[in-house]
C-alpha cells in the first residue's frame, strides 16, 4: 500500500505512527511481521513557510528501520517506487516539489526500471572538490559547478540518492581520495542532514585521512523559510552561496592560486 502526505511539513503529524509502528515492526517481532508500506510525500523548496520545510534531521533520527529515498527528480522517484514495490520493508520517498517543473526524458521502461538503495550517483566528475548532496540541491550544485569552472575550480557532484541506507559500498570516500576536499550540501537546518552525511563519510568511511582542508557544510538558515517568491532563495542554499562556500574552501587550500572574489 501507498499512503500520500501532501507536504513533508505535514509528515510530522504522522511521525509517531511511522516511527513507533512501521519502522520498528519487523525488529519488534523478530521478523514475524512485515509492514510493506510506502509513504509518499513532497518537500524542500517551493513557496511559503508551510510548504518548503526540510526537517530531515527529524526524519533520519526517528525512522530507523525504514528506507528513506530522496530523489532529485521524478524519474528517479519512479525508480525508487519500483524498487520498493519489490520488497516487504517500509519506505519513505520524499519527492522534490520543483521536480514537477523540470522537463526530463522519460525512460521507455518507466514502469519497470529501478534505482538501487544505498548507491550514490556521480552526476559530474571533478578533480578539486567533492560536493555531497541530494534532492533539489543536486541541480543547485550542478549550476554552481558550472560557474566554478570559470573560476578554475573543478567540482565533483555526488547525489547520495538515499539517506537510509547511506552509501553502503563507501563509494563517496573514493571521490575524496581524488579531490581531498568536500562540501556537504542540503536544505535542512544546520546540524541536520548535512551533519549526518558528514559523519558517515568522515568517520564511518574514514574520509578524514584523505582531506587536506577542513570539511564544510552548507545548510539552510536556522529558521523556517520566509514567505514570498524569494523566501526560499534567501533562506536556503542557492547557486551563489554554493559558489562562495566552495571558492572559500579552495582559497583556504591554495591562497596563492585563488584570488579574492570581487
């Protein structure tokens, strides 16, 4: 069965049921019972305080025992649904609201193709810095990477695709072996999903050993998104803030090579 929750902001009203019942049923019954429920919702950036939330820290910490998929577009979302249909475990798919506005090529096997869980995808290869992100921030990271090309910075952009499970084969650390620098990017408030991803990569994957500069995170402002058509832009990461954060990281590493931005 699939249940639909209109916005991720509203998922908080279903959190107790999802956390206490669905996510823990298989564990509590030692495999005796299953809860193959798929919870579908939409989140991240749109317009307004009640429709642009990204309370990912709450979701991640409450839903141990549930798959958490964070597709960057609707094609990837379809692949996750097809994957979850084939299993008996509960899952949460958080679609990106601005994904409904993106024109994309639809696979001929849209009803059959699957996206694996726990397998990040390299969206853009690079040599100077690794950007680890998901969802709507993937497009922002790619836009920023193109702008940084003109400043002499080569960015590798990685979409983690799922937060639970997270990078089961430790593939992200292989990018750090090449770039030696990393930025974790998301739309949650500081200390949320960006911190979660950083801990996994730097501690569990021993990514620390491959860095020659301090790791960085870039998250939303520590407040709810503002009203108005530009509310998301000024309260969440945007192309300019990503460019500035990465360029500052590169200046810390090689101040003689990268001049201050005007």
